[in-house]
C-alpha cells in the first residue's frame, strides 16, 4: 500500500476467474480499490476424435483449453503494471478449469507465453516488466467436499507442485468461507 498525504492507496488487482459465480465484484480501474476482472466460463471438452488424435500425437494441444489460457494471458499481460496484484480464482469442481488455471499460472510464473501469442502486447508497455508476472493469490473454491485446510493443501500440492515453490498465497474456499494460506504454512501442513 502506498501512502500519499495521509491517503491510503490500495494496489490495483487483476482477477482471472475460471468458472466461478461471483457477482458483485468491483470492476473498475478508478477509485481507491481498482480491480479489473476477466471471466472465463465453461471450457468445452474437445470431441472424441480430437482427443484420439491428441493421443496419437497427430495434434499437440487441446484447442478450447489453450484458447481459454490465451484469453486470460492476454488480459493479464495487457493490463499488468508494476505493483499490480494478480489473483486467480477457480472452481475445483471442474478439472478443466483447474488445469487452465495451472497452465496460466505456470506461464505467468515462468515468464513464458502460450503458443502463438507474439501478438499479446501490453497497453502499458513501459510499465510491464520483462518476463515473469507475479501471482499474488490463487483462490480455489469447492463444493464443500474438503473438510480441512490440510485436505485443500494436499489437493493443491498434488496439482501444482512447481507453484508451491514460488511466493504465492493460496486461498481455499470451504463451503462459504475463505481461508487464505501463505505458501510456507502450506508446506508445513503437507
């Protein structure tokens, strides 16, 4: 947080939502709590023919998945400025959305771009650091199936071991409550 003449200014947030019903989120770049939101709804499953061709290595990627990741990446990279907080929210009920969030997080963390994204340009080119875009928080929502943060930690760790090594805060949504867990606490609970 920056202070200027006694006024507290919150960092701007860039939120990527993967199939999560959150109404009433702030969606403005103005004011004392600026926040931009990108919603990625249902990611279609490829046809059986495409899945078969992928297994035979006749095609390399899952197009609907990569389209979702590319749209989210373009949103983040196009709007990111130094000091912004990037948050990923995903519903754990849908594996495809968890996978898309994991792929996006890997690209942001590693400083790589999804395939064929040379066209992704920032609106604020002078403000965007080269390479990695830090992720402030990953929120994972569920249907109440997990009963403790330790169960959430195990689930998150099994899906994203490489991300646990980075400095990312995780939030697990259990039923209707949100519990934020810093990465070092996740390692201790696991």
